[in-house]
């Protein structure tokens, strides 16, 4: 009974096909939260897949209602070995985005796990069924080898992450005592690169906003009115150009953090952003000048134009449009208040002579930023554990570039948050042909088994 034996047990669980069989069965459940007609499979996944797997490991399982009418149920599982031991909370989401069946490459189906070389294709293989399946299997390996975990474990699995996690914040506030723990250890999102194990500590926030110029009803013939009528598309383009320069630099200081903490800069100095063969090439001339690639995407704020419309782009006519609109987004790091962004943009537009441009916060698209300091004991403990298992130091990202509901754990539950992703940026997670890489699955199982063994062996001081 030792750590190496637990790692060997986990490797055998993968190599003998048991893990892949479990994942294939879970991928086959059409748990599409974006499809209102597929609500029953959300509960089915919890009841037929998650509950039995956790109960076999001695967890007490409850499926609880969502306080939000639009949200699906939550599963909460608890294994309390000794109240004096440290307690870990883990998280996963049972839902996936729409299957988009007809858009997958010939020979592939979103609901059938299929192997091609090192890739396993299937909806949820990367986001998030494959990831929480790894963590469950790693817990099982430690339990089978040691006879106990050596710590208390809780699992929270939601069914609405792909529709913005409705009710999750309210649920965490309501069930705060039930979910009480010392640390969150969970998996979602991509690694820094496919080849490098990664630990991230939070997520950038996101706030979406709508810009609009309304000058007149309808469009008017450009031959008769060109040169006489102001063009709203041109006006809105110039307004947006006053916010973000032609090189991608944000020009409104109030949209940016005051500084980048030294601990964040040190952590990112060890994180090289190198796209893989299936990923787009980086435009190094774009973004904040003087920053590294990692600092641009993980340590700073960005402003993006996500959609722009004027006239009829699908069927243009020779007429000056009466209106123009743009849907934009600010991705921001911890320490910024997103509710100050729209007022700051209003002041900026007025000062630049764009009073005709309206800017409003979008009805959807607000995520709060979180970040655990890379110099905290939990981070050092996790880095040491992963390095011991794999013989290589993981990349430590203070936060990922995207957004997830980490504020529910970091802010509402007050937990240090450690995320160990088991996917990569080229996995097509929200597109046809979603897949996960076999080396990442196998390595992820080893990492998590080592982490859980070490948590039961010697965790940081509570």
C-alpha cells in the first residue's frame, strides 16, 4: 500500500479499457442543456452514472432541486471519514452543448465515443464528462489502494454550465454548510498546451455590452442621398476605434487593471503560449505592447468586437442604412469591477464626440473574475505533487483566459481553488468533432491519483 501502487492501479484502469468504457457510456447520454427537450437526460446522467459511481466509493448522494426555474438539478455527494481531516470539494458538469449531429465529420457521431489514433471523439469527451470521469477514477484508485482516502471528499455536479449555470450561485449560498470544505480541486477547460500539464487558480471575468447608433427609420438610396446623410456604420466604426486601436491595444484606461501583481508576472514568465498544429497562429503585433503572450491573455484585460451589423450584410443594397449595432466584450482579471465599465465607456464616448452612440450592458454574459495568489501554500503543495508524479513542473496560470463560475467557490464558499484541466485548446469543445487526447487522459489520471494520495498523506495546514 503506497503511492506508486496507487499510480500503477490507476494506469491499469486506463490501459485495460475500463476507463474508456465508462466514458463511452457517459458520452452516449444526450445531456444537452441548450436543448429544452433534452431535460430528462440531465437527471438521467446524475442518477444512472454519477450516483452509482460515487455510492460504490462510499459517498452519500443526494440529487437536489435548483432554486432557479431555468436550471436543472444538482448532485451533491459526501464521504466524511473524520471531521478532523481536511475536506476537499470537487466539481463537474453533466451537461454538454448541442450535439450538432449533422455537422460532424463523416463516420463520427457526438453520442458515440470513437477512437482515431490518439483522439477520442464524442460530445463531452473534453467538456466535461471526460474531465470529471478522470477525477472520479483517481479517487477510486486511491480508495482501493489505501482502503480510505485520508481526507473528506465532497462532489458537486451541476447540469446547466453550458447555459450559464443558472441557480448555481444561489445553490452554493443556500447549501453553504453542506458544501463546506478547505479547498476546491476540480477540472475543466484546457491546458496551456497539449504537451504541458497545467494548474490554474481562477478565471478571467467577462462582461458583454451592446453599442448602437440609431439615426433614422429605414435606408435611403445612396445615389440620391450619399454625401448628405450620415452613415451610422461609419460612425460606430470610428467610435469603436476610439476604444481599441488598430493594433489591439485598449485605449480607455478605465477598462484596464491598475497593475499586474508581481506573483502573477513571475508565474506567467514560466508559461509559453505556443499554438499546436490545429490551432491558429498568434499575431504578436496585436494587444498590449511590451507584454508576453501569456501576460496578454492571462494577466490583462481585452476588449473584443464579437459582432458588427449595419445594413443587410446577407443581401446588400445600394442604400445608406439608418442604424448600426455591435456586440462587444471585455475580458477582465481579478481586481477590476465590471460594473464600472459601461459608465466609463459612456464618459469616453461623450468626451470623444460620440454622444449618438448608446452603450448598454447585455442581458447575458457577465462572469466575475477570480484568482488565487500563486504564492499560497495550496499552490506550492499542488505543484510539488504534480511534479513528483510526472517528473515535470506544471505550468501555473493565475487564471485561465476564459470564464467559468469559479466565483461560486472562491467568493461564496470562500475556498482556495485549484483547477487541473485534462483537455487542450484545439479540442473543438463547443464545435463539431469534439475530442480528447489519449495521452492527456492517461497523464491526467496519474496526476489526480497523485494529488489525492498526497492530500490524504499530508495536506497544507488548515
